[in-house]
């Protein structure tokens, strides 16, 4: 593996080979393409040799999709086709465990993997576990932090036990669907409420419910994407987000604010409607409140066992009450995404942010190599 110090200098003789892993089987596949495209475009080509590996919606891995990512005139043109060269994972290989399934193509040794996979089958610990088994350094949270951060139910329970304020919620498995009664939901959570899949992001499958007629449809929509759903109280207030970066000693960015022009910060508001939301970076908050948001962001990052990066989303009620909504362990990296923009406002450029994330991945890998694997 390339020494850690090599990524410090642009004049290094050996570039780090970085595999950018994108796409995936989740409903957030298309957002992953946009994020990966921006990351590949922003990476310093003097420091890194980039191998882009796409995963299609059937779970097939395709080798070196970098030109397809960068060459498309529009993002909609970025697709994985059957003409692409499939890639396989070979755990235990002395060099790179990722090999293309073609005798005419050679992947070569990979120094670090940068997963840009949003949602299940990528952000939930599955790919992280695979890479860990294959002994490959990778950017972002490990298996536990990824799994915990993806599951809103588990994350909220851990936050609650750590005395970090979060919205009240109810959890239902698919088998308990018949036991969801509007009167009971209203009594416990009030109205309106939000119904959402437990394991998904980008506001996919989320509905706002204000009356009895809307509840059934919202439940059915959420169960389309997961076998476990949350029904959550609505907290009326400002939507604040904060980026976190680091391993054992994480730091937090300046907070930003989202002002949505939709009923809530939906998928359409985030990605379809160019005027769906206004981002205020940094958020207009008093210094004391900025400090508090940053402290809670770091505390949440640690409580949920995160590493590398995360974006922590908040609700601010009555200009003083701070509630954690959720954490995203692979936040969006599109041009309008909060995570990189907040670091830009905090003094870390997009390219420098990528450098730091790769450094953190290599540092963790070196640290874990020293652990004993036998008695």
C-alpha cells in the first residue's frame, strides 16, 4: 500500500490509485452517480490515479467507468451498460482483491476505495464489511457506524440514550402493519407526522400526514422501500445541517440552513426542482448557538460510532431548542450538496476535503493493522 505521506505532495513520483465506487442497488442510485461524477472531476490528477467502479441496480460491478462519468453531456446519460467490463472481489489477494473479469483488462493494485454509495447496499455497512474482509482501506465510516447511521430507529435510540434531543417516534415492522391506528399515532405524536422508511435517505419514501385519509397511503409508500418504518412527530422549526470530519478527533463545520419552498425538504426539493430550496451558508445563527450545534454534531458522530465523514441534520425550534433529525455517513457530494459546501465556508476546499478523507481512511487502516488477529 502506498505510504500515507505520499498524498501530502503533488510532486510525488507514485500516485495513489483510488477506486471510486458508485451507483448501487438502492433507490438513491441516481444521486450516487451525480456525487461520484463531481468527486472524480474534483480529484487532483497529479496526486491520484482514479479507477471508477460502477455498481448497477442488479448489483453487478463494472470496471473503470470514469470516462463514462465525465464524458456524458448530462447526468441522465451516465448509465452502466452490459458492454462494461464486470469486476469481482477476490478476498485474500496479495495485491488488489478487485479484478476485472476480462483477460484484456488489468485493474492493478488499488491503494484506497472511496465509496460514494447512498442508501442500502452501500451506506449501510454491507460494502464496508466486504472491503474490510478484502483488506482494502476505504473512506468513511466502518461497518458498525455505517449500519447504525443508516437505521433511523437504532440511531435515534442511541441518541436518546445519550441524552441528545431527537423527535419522538414510533417504529413498526411490516408484520405489525395492521396494528397501526391513526388515533393512537395522533395521541402519542400529535399532527402532522412524517412516515418514512427506517433505512433510506434523500427523502425517498417519506410522506407528511395531516389526517386519517393520508396515513394508509403513506404507510404503504414507506413499506415499498423497507420492512421497517418510522412514524415521527413533526418539529416545526428551522432546518440546520452541520458537516463532521475526522476519526478519533473529529471537527465540525459551520452550520448551514435549508429553507424549502416545498411542504418539506422532499426528494423533489433536493434534486428535481432547481428552486426547491434555498441554502444559507453559513446559517444566520448567534455564536453561542453555532457552538452548540457543532458540539452536538460531534457528540452525535461519536455516539453513533462514525468515522471519516458525516452530515448531521437538525431541527431548531423556538430559536433555542436543538433536535438531531438524522446522520448521513455518506453525504451527497453534488454541486448543491451541503457537506462539501459547508466545508468550503469553513476554509476547506472541495479538493482538500477529498485529500483529508483519503488520509483519514489510510490512517485508520494503518491503525487497525496493528491489532492482533490471533491469541
